[in-house]
């Protein structure tokens, strides 16, 4: 399994995938909860993550829980990395470039527009919720070298 975090100033998005990059869980948390989140991940507390998940696309019990967290190397990452390391986690940094746009595309892949909205170009549609968790999923896909591949959703 792989886990990624998209840091921000007030909140962070996180995503857990299998080794192929298929999304298992994702969610949003306040930056103030980062230490608790890091400790839960270091303890391999899947229940903690499941309780806070916005997306639960697949249930998968096989595979080792990740030893490190993939973190976007953009806004808020330095402080975030310090907290994760102090929680006992290893951190692997990846570029956050276009992660929000990729997260938006992943949202529409999971939740295709319905009704008349499906006739509009997806670039004009705004997801009805914050998608930082899916931006974190896009970091996993980048880490795996699947930047433009959204077929594994």
C-alpha cells in the first residue's frame, strides 16, 4: 500500500492506495490534526483512516501498510514533513505541480456528472467539495509514474 499527503496551510488531503495506485481511502483533515494523523499512520491504524475517509472506493486487506508517506513538495510541506518525521514516519517528496487539476479530473472519474452537467466540458465543472484528498491521490500516481493515467480509479 501507498499513502500520500497533500499539505496546505489550514488543511491537508490524504490518500491510501494499493501498490498499483488504485484508490482505497482518502480524506481531509485540519493541519492541527497532522501529529495525531501521523501517529495513527505510524501505528498502521487503518480504522483511524477509515473513520475519517471521504472516499472509500475499494476494500483491500492484503498488502503491507506503508512505511513512508509521499508528500507534495509545495505549500506548507516543510512544517508538515517535520511533524511526520517526529511521528516516526519516513517521507518521500514529489512535485505537487498540477496536483489540484489532476485531483479535479480524478473527482469526475469517480463521480461522473449526471443530467445536463454531463454535457458540459469537465474543465468547466467545479466539484461540489474540496478535492485535496484526490490531489494527494494524484501524488501517488505521480510517484508511480502514472501522471496522466486515470484509468485505475
